C-alpha cells in the first residue's frame, strides 16, 4: 500500500478488512469543509475495518495509508462468518476493538488538553510502535493533516524536538534518536493507550 493511498472513504460500504503487516493506516475524521484529524492509527497489531464485524458495514471515518507497506486483505463475508462462530476469533476481535476505542478516546482528550509538542511526541511513539526501525517517511503537510493543525505548527514542534536531540528531520524523513526521552516528553496519553493494548492483546500482537 502506497503512502497517502485512501483505503476507504467515509460512509462507504466496506467489502474487505485489512490486516497491516508492515504498513500503517490512519483513521481520519473529515469535516464538511475538508479539514481532518486523525482519530486512531492501525499497524501490525490491528485490523482496518472493524465496522464489518461490529454490524455497521460502514464508518464515518476515512482510512489513509500513513506509512507505505504491506497488508493482508480478507473478504468481509469471511470475517463476519468467523466472528459469528462465537469462538476465539470473536473474543480477540472484541478485545482489539476495545483497545482501539481507548486509543480514539485518548486521542480526543489529548487533542483538547495537551500541547502540540506533546501530541507530536505521542503520534511519533504510536507510529514507531507499529514499525520496524526508528525512521518514518512523512511530510510536514501529512503530519499536520493527521493532527488537524497548521503545517507551521508542526514545523515549530519538530524543530524543538530536533534541537533537543530527540529526532532528526530532513526531507520528509523523521529519525528518532532517543525514544526514551521522547517518552518522557510526551503526555500520559501514550502510556494509557500502550498499557491497554498490552493488557487486552496477546504479547506477540500488542508489541
């Protein structure tokens, strides 16, 4: 899946679910004026398309590839059939959905109460947890779109983190130099989300 590719649009009936392997997909809410903000991020730990087995068939969010990579795609009917068997898969999918709801709720709180610097740190850490390595390929414009802020604000925050020796940012590539300090600089929202994923999902998935 290519960077910036739209997986599905708001209100569309979903025909497949995606299980990202090396890609990261952002779930965005888009306003009528075209403005948007990320409400959750999905990587190798999760599923894109939970509305299929939750009974809704569609969702008001848009799914966009945040980091290029691969994914497995499965037909909606197959996922529904397995979910309706009420076996281990059902319980795993429900636990994942609970973790996803926690991430969405915490993102809303973070966007309302914490600084842009803290939001950027949280966003970087959530993305890194879903990648192999410490580098993201991401433009300032795309980050601003995800966070629902001005591009200039992202530039200012990124420069602060770079001056502090936490990241190196150049030509759309962000390299995290000190993840421990990045965790110290962010708000409590990242730890809340990470703890819930660790609690609800098997270790090989949550990590």
